C-alpha cells in the first residue's frame, strides 16, 4: 500500500520530468527519494538540468545530448559519478555504475587545456556492472556481460563475458552467461518497442 501511495503522489512527477527513466515500477528506488534527492536538485537547483534521467546531486553529467542509453541504465544516478560525454558514450541496457565511477570520453589537448581531443565514443554493452571508483578512459569499448572490479582503470577494450580488474584493467576470468529473465519486470511506464527484443532474450 505504501508503495502504491508513493507511486501515485510522486511517480507521475518523476515520469513527467524524466522521459528516459525506465525502471521497475516497484522495488528499485522509492519515488519520493527520486523527487527530493534527484528531481529537485536537477530541475530547481539546476544541477544537471538537461539530463533526461535521474542524476544524483553529488554526480555530474557533461554533454548528455551525446549519450545514448538503453533501459535499466541511468548514468550518474549513483553517488559521485562523473560522466563526460564530449565525444559520445553509448550505453547498452541493464548497466549499473558503482559510487565514484568516472567515464571520460575525451582528454584535453596538451597544448590547449581549454580544448578537448576528438575521438571515437566510448561503448558499453548490455549487462555490465562497473565497480566503485573505477575510471573508463576515452575510446574504450566494453562488451556484453562484463564485470569491472572496483578501483579499476579501463584504458583498453574489454571483451564480452569477462571479469576484469586492476590498474590497468585486465581480464582475470570468463564470466558465466547472464540469465536473469528481464521479461518478468513490470516497468513503471511503457517501454519503447526497440528494447523489446533485449527484454525478451532470456524469457
């Protein structure tokens, strides 16, 4: 009953201001927390105001218009995330970032610190967990079904179905297949058709 009241009072406001927020209707994050800890700092205090999904008030998302993302993925929603997307970042679906994660898509020019280098976007696949205080550097590609250990520095591509850790980050073992049945999730709003195949793949 409390969950339903929470949804009725705050859920519609959250969906109104966050058109790219696709999470389970209940059991992920309370809507009143999203309202007070995310929406008010973003929209009223102008912290990350252009981002179309929840970003924690301690986090920063730069160039959100250059970010593509799927469902079950809200870059910057954890504490102290730094997401810099000047060269673009392509996130898949079902991605979680631990606290303190930084994802940096472009470096500064060595002879002009007010300019950024151009390069390929960072690509992060589906079913990826990036552990606390890890850093993802420019032009890196991370495959599907990957775990990046805490405090890792990812400066080269990481293949699918792997666990990788360290500075620099290296694959230490293969990861078993991701088996969660995402088709059973009841989402808080209708999911775009383009994500239907992803959600039904393990059904």
